[in-house]
C-alpha cells in the first residue's frame, strides 16, 4: 500500500522580532532561511517549491495571505 505524498507548502512572512522575511513550512516552528527583503524570500521559496513539487503562500507584513501560488 503506497503512502500518500503530501505537497510541501512554503510560507513567506515577516518576523516581528527582527523585521526579517522568513521562509517556513506550513505549521513549522523554525524558519528554513531568513532574508532582508521579501523578494529574496520569494525567489528562494519558488526554487524550493519547484524542486519539491510544492507551493508557496506569500503573507503581507500584517500576516494576512497576499498570494498563494500552486
């Protein structure tokens, strides 16, 4: 019986404590990588999602979802 493979979702959001943009897995506690700009974080997440057949969710500064890419 084959196990169901779940797509990885990378979330891009701004950290409140230091103002850096982070890339995290959905429900992840720790950031995979930190960036000074949102554009750098998006580029990193896009590359990871492409390689892992995942998707990305981009959050606004206030935490609300700005855009979801599948």
